[in-house]
C-alpha cells in the first residue's frame, strides 16, 4: 500500500489513547479481538480501499491485493472474531503481514475498537456509543447514570412529546414537567448525571426553529430568549423584503411577459407566507427534528461525546465558539451556526478568540456575526449591486441603532476587491452601532490601529489650511493603480474631478490625497469631496483617493467615509504568495507593497498626531464582557476607543 489519504473528524476529550490502544496492529490491538466500529462503510477500489465511519475515514491505494485482503478480513472484523482469524494465519506469511498492515492503518484512524460491545441494555444505544465514542465503556458508564427532564408550557404539545421520545430512545429515563413560565413552543431538555447538569433549549419562531448549545439552565434560557428575539426581527425583515419585492414584481408584470407575471405571483405568495412570527404549534416534522437534535446534543454532552455540531467539519463554524442549530420548514434545511448571545453566563460562552491570521479567517468571523437570521450585525454582501467598475458591498443597519426611530440606514462601500470592501463595510457598520466616532473596529490590532490613525490624520489635515502647495503631479501620476482608477472616474464615469496630494508634515513619509468634483464654472471654491486617503507614498494616497471617488460616483449614496486605504493590506497579504510578475499594477502585488509599508506609516502617524488609539480594556477572563464591543472581542476582532486619540 503506497498511497494513503485520510480524513479525521473532530475528537472529544476522551481521544487520548492509552498505551495499549496506541500499539500497532501487530501487537496487543490486533491480538485482543478488535472489531470494526459499527456503521463503518467500505468501498473497494481497483487498487485500494476506502473506509469511512463516524470518527474518521481512510483511503488505501497502491496494490490490487488490498481489496482481496479486505475481502478476507471484513467478516471477522465486523463480528468480533478477529483473534480467531489471525490465529489461523501462519506467522510471518505474506497474508499475515498484509492483514496486520491493514489493521494498523484502521487503528491509526480510529476505525477499530475493543471487541466487547458497550455495556448498555439497549442494543441500538450500545451500537451508537461504539460508533461514536473514543472509549465506549466510559461513555456507556456516564450515560447509565444520566437522568433527563423535559420542561414545557404544554406537556402534551408536539415539541414536548418529541423531546421525551428522543431522550427515551437514547436509553435515558425521562420526566416531563409543565413550566407555565415558558413561552408556547419552547422546550427545555436537562440531563443530570455524574458531571454538571446540562440543558438545551429548542423552539420555533415562524418557519424557523432552533436548538441551543448545551449549557446551564440559566444559559439555555437566556440563549433561547435572545434567539427568539433575533429570529422575530429577521422574520419581520424578511416579510418586509418579500412584500417590497412582490410589489416591484407586480409593477413590472404590467410591462413584461407572462414569465414576469408568474414571478410576481410567486413573490407575492412568498410575501404572504414569509416568516411572520406564528406562536402556535409548529409542524410535527419540524418539531420532531428540533427535539431530536436537542436530545442528541444533550445525550452527547452527558456521555462525554463530541458535540454533533463539530462532526461535519463545517468550515463556516469557528472553533471555540458554541454553535446553535437553525432549521427552516420551507424549504427544509438545518445547519449549525457559530453564535454567542448577549448574556454570556457560562464559562464557555466567555471565550475570546485570537485575532484572525488572515483576510479569509476575518471574513469567516464576519459571516458568522452577520448571519441573516441570528447574527447581531448586518452582513455586508454584494446583493444586486453592479461589481464593475468597482466591487461594491452593502448592508442595512436597523433604524433604532442609527438614531432613527423607524428608518433603517443602508451603507454602501467599495474596495479594490470585494472581500476588502466587505471587511471595510463591516467595520463601519460596527462603529456606527457602537457610537460612530467613539470607537474604531478592526479585524486585528494592526488593522484597527491603521484605520484609527488614518481617520485622525485626515481630520487634522482637513481642519488645518495647507501652508504649502500640493505636490507636483509628476511625483504620483505614474502609479499604475492611480491611472486605472482615475481613468475610470473621469473617463468611464465621466465625472469632472480634481486630485491633489499634500505631504502631512515636512520630511514625513505620510501623504493625504483628496479628490473633489470640479465646480461648474470659474470663481467657485472646491466642489464636493468625492474621496480622500492617507498613505505612506503620494502614489498610494492618490490611488486610494481615486478609488474612493469611483466608489462614491458608482453607487455609494452617502458622503465618502473616513479613509482606511491600505490598513487591511497586511491581512490581505498574510500567507498569500506573490508571483514575480505581480507588480503594483496587480492588486495582489500592490497589497503586498502596502503591507510592507504599513508599520512605518502607523509609526509616522502616531508621532505626528499624538497618543494612538487605546484598546477598550476587556474585563477579567472570568467576568462577562457584555455589549457589542464584548461580542466583537469574543470573535477575535479589535475595538479601540478613539474619542481623543489626536491630542
């Protein structure tokens, strides 16, 4: 067997193997009557074999003998007769060596377990434990001591009945208790055993249901209340969006063909059936799914098994952040999402991730925070915005968060790439929700500091009249990124504009560039500001100012935001190789150059404009960190207090 490809699922704390289990297949493991984990599927290949189970998978390739050896070995492995089978093989023979080699690979990938089944009176539960647990005997012993309780406002409701059935099927004694304080449709499942009590809440708002991560009873109640609030808000937003879409489609149908009319009818139906909160009993299928998922998570917690949310190796989930299950009735769908509620009572809810190592990781966290149904922040997405001549993203802030009683505020932003535009727009949205100029948000400390220092420098330089003329355009007009964005602005978009670049201070390697719309006639002052930037070279500053002007002209309805420019360049360039031919005319090459200048630029701006922004001090590790700033820090983002950074 010359080739081997493996996939290993996330393992639970039981996965530390003892000395006996770590030995190869030719030692005690193979001689001790090992058997294949229940549920392991095998697919013979032309020159190999692929095996997959709940805890791992392996592909063995390189010889036509591999499927033949497996044909001899499969039946003894599946029925626990490995020891007798090996005794019938001549020691040192080619067949014995091949069998031992194959067993060693299966043991390496956790597809074997000791021959005696897990000690549980229910064979189905014993098989589940054997298929899942690193040490089935320990898991069975923990589950044997567990006792479950289901709380519901109406014990006869479908969710309560489904929860009792699911827990009983797991081999745990269950008591059903009415709780008049619970809202209709919500159930609390609690298991008590050797360890601390664990509780999972499940419920439904409209056509969407949820199951929380295991925690204390207080944490489960708080998470359920917060999720129901978020899902209610998302349902109303979806209802309004569907109604608006239906109205637009109906208007278009008067001048369109039958296809457009049918689309309008579909949209109207979607608006009528959109996720308006309906507190009545959920459909039986969805109730059973939610109760079963909640019971599964609770039984795994009681037996010390991996949380089901971690078993699928979903790249969207953030390690260290608890996950909630969200399920939709129409269309039928269920998946897990990394989520933290506003009340972080349990220790595992007070996690603080390390800053993201690169732009892709930062966007994963932004996506989790902006999940459309349960995320506390708006998700910056391209939507239906045009992506030429500049990538654009948009998001909508709730009205109360922006100081408007009922009117939401829509933000639009651009960047050299869509991922950079999304990151910048997310930071702006978070700052508005935190208090606009009082805070600066960044993906990591360097990104937040770069944004804050650029904002401060732009304010100071805009407030002070320039005592020196602008730089000679020959110093910056040859920058390839500037040529692209300036041609787009003045040629493709036909915007009359004027660009100037000023040095921030004598001998300082920091420059501010501004783009104004050209006034309609002589004798007028500068036109409206279209874009500005503060960067380490005049060419970079001019290029980012022109890019900001293109964004303003192409679709951003508001005045240009404070400049951020290349603050995200170190994140974007981290771990990304740059080809030799990628000069600054290529976005990747330009970002790599900007990343190399970012630290020196921040030092210069810090020296020119006084004390730098200070991180908002988080509370001690054991104390809760409430509010939006604490939530952002929990996801590894940086929040700086910038109310007086320029003194």
